[in-house]
C-alpha cells in the first residue's frame, strides 16, 4: 500500500514557521525515499509557497526578536544597577539562540524545497481550470465564502483527478490547514466542507488537518525513530506567540461585539447624539444613547481591525463564539489573568 499525499500550501507554510516541525519533515522525506509515500504536487503549490515563504520566514524571526528587544530595552532603562550587566549578558546569550533559531527556519525551507524539486509537478490542465471555474459559478467550496478561491479550486480538482486514477491498493489523502475554505464551518473543522465530503467517503481517500497524525498512523515506528534522532521534544510556546494570539482573539471578539451596537442604532433601540445632548440627559436616558464622536471612533477602529485581519472577523456561529471565548480565556490564564477573563 502506498500513501499518496496532496499537502496544501497552507501546511507547507505553517511548517516553515516553526523549526520544531523538522522531525516531521525528516519522516516525510524518509517515507518518500522508501517508496511508502508519494506526493501529489500541483504546480500552483510550489509557486504559492515561493511567493509567501520570505514573508512567513521574516514574520517567524521578527515575532520573537521584537518582543525580546523590548525586554532588553526595558532592562537597560529601568533595571536596578546592581546585577543589570549580568541580566543583559544572559539576555544576549538568548539573543544568540534566537539567531540560531532563524538558521533553523532556513533549514526547514531547504527541506521543503528539496521535496518539491524531487517531485514531478502536475500542471493545471484546461479541464482542471474549467472545472475550477464551474465551482466559482456554482459558488461551492472553496468559493462558498465569496472570495477568489481559484487557486484552492485548482488544488482540489487536481486531487479529484488523482483520485480518479488511483491504483486499487493506494490510499490518497488531502491535508490542509485552510479550514475556512475546505472544512466544515461552525462545527468540527477536522471534517471536510459538505461540498467536498463525497470525495472522502471511504478509507481510500482521507481528509486531514494534521499531517503528523496521518503519518503516525501510517508509520509510527519510523516517526518515533526520527523524532529520537532529532532529539526533538515538545516545547512551551514562546511568550511572543501567546501575546500575538491573545491580541488577535481580543480583536476578533471586540469586533463581533460592536455589531450589537451597530444593530441597536440601526434598529432605533439606541440613537447617536452630540456630546452636549448626552451631557444634558439623565442617567436613564443615556442608556439609549451613543455619543457621535465615540461612534466615529468605533467605526474607525473596526475598519483598522478589518485591515489587520481580513476574512478573520466573522460573522461567527454560536459554536465559533464558544471556541473563540475558550481560547482567549485559556491564553489569558496562561498570561496571569483569572479564568473567564473575556473583557475587550
């Protein structure tokens, strides 16, 4: 049995972000060399990876180093004189380790590009392009969100072609981290979108959002051996990553809550008023008012959020609201808040 994998661009880019994924890439390479795994590689995937890799690599390096620099600056400016030099010396040692981590990112990219170079590319035929366009016309996944998903459609149509020409003993799998375009919405994102579910209806065609788990099912002994060879161990997520996630979740929840204010104004339950009207009103009357300048500031802040997180601000289902709130509460607990701290 051969496992044939179509790994979406989103997975390759996420592997690039964290050098801790190198054992997984080692295992994938070893399985390919042993003939147990084969990549299905649409030409569009290396092209998308090449367009985005430098941005992802720079973001990976800058995220931690930016926070680290602020820590060093704070110690230099406000740290007590006694012991400050020793603290800075240790921080400089950590700074060196960060630069080594940057080199590890380069190694990850080299591993991925080596896999691309040794795999036969599949060109997008006219038939594939036509079927991708048909998806756009029908507004089915990955076009269900009314965005330009032509690249994603070409990728899934390439998978459909590979599935049609599958050898009886082969198992095919499509792996993606792009849950917004390929997974169920507002439910279990480990499952494919209903428009795509028929492609993954039996044991010979798998849908997955976790490459490591899939490979572990196929060759757990090899995964364990390579993990040991790398002396890989699970590490805590860096503080910078927690802070970045907390900021994004806070913005997402804050943005969603503001639509309640907009709905109240548009429906007439509240009204916009000049500040002098609000100041002249009683406390009871103020409950149904919003000051014009506060309204304008809110709208400007919402537009700023839309620029920072396009396509990531809802609308959310009740299930998704629960997930967002749970994630924010958990991260804030890790950062020192009490449980259920969801203020925005």
